[in-house]
């Protein structure tokens, strides 16, 4: 399964488009990987998304989940990427 959500990253006073692309792949060992993140606060997004799902009684699918934030060369800071990742 593949899903995509559009959000923005702020670069000074400019907003740049960021595509959040999520794929679910079958795997023996379930995992949740986020790529395209540079900032430490955003790298912790995986645990915040898991915690948010657990807080409402949901679990991530027992599959290999890969979330990609593109473009990779754009610095992504802050925790406002959590919601687009969860929605995708």
C-alpha cells in the first residue's frame, strides 16, 4: 500500500512543499522507518506517532512501514510533520 500527503517546511519566511510518502511492505519483522529527516526533534517523530496511535487505542500495522519526506535536500525542523506522517 502507498499513500501520500502534502505538507510544508519553512525556510526563513518561505514555505516549501514536502511530500510525505508512506509505504507498507510485508515483512517478517514489523518496523517503522522514517527517512528524509535531519533534525533530531523530527527524528523522534516515529515515537510520537506510535504514542499518538496508542493513545487512541490503535496500533501500527504489523508490516514494514517506510515514511519518506521529500525532497531530501530540504532541512525539516520541528514536530509539525507528525500529523502528515500519521495521516498517510
